[in-house]
């Protein structure tokens, strides 16, 4: 039985994210470019849903991909799927931004504020 590749809405193949992440861990810019192109829409949607501001979402996305570039070698395939690892990084960064924004405005953050 043939397996059907998992594809994102833009047609990119999500089944090779682990290979791309391994390439990023080796410092390969081409792997990083392909990883970004394959995951950007999904990760931006996750971040935007959390921060609810397009400018903040873009900043958080840059920070998250910078973290991926520096920490790709820490990804452990036996602990979860590569896309889940990327989403966790983005979600953590987005929550941090919401908390920072709330503290800068002098209010306290709570999950119900989202």
C-alpha cells in the first residue's frame, strides 16, 4: 500500500520536517529555508491566535525561528513529532509575549484574557 505524503495547504510536504530539522541542526541554511517555507503558515496562525496582533505575531515568529536555528540540535525524535516541537516553541514564545504585553500595560495576565 502506498503512503500518501502529508501536505500543508500550500502543497508543501510535512512528512520531511524531521529531515529538515536535522539539516538545520547541522547548520544548513537551505534546510532552514525549506523548513520555514513548509511551516510558516501553520505556525503564524498559531502565534496570531494567541497574541491577536499581526505585528506582535511577526516578531514572535522571528524569535521562534531564531530559537529553532540555535536549538534544532536539541530536538529529540523519540519525544514527539517535529511539527509539535516547533509548535511548542511558538506557543511558548507567544504566551511570553502576551504576558509581557500585559505587564507593560500594568495588568495581570490570565488564560481567560485570551
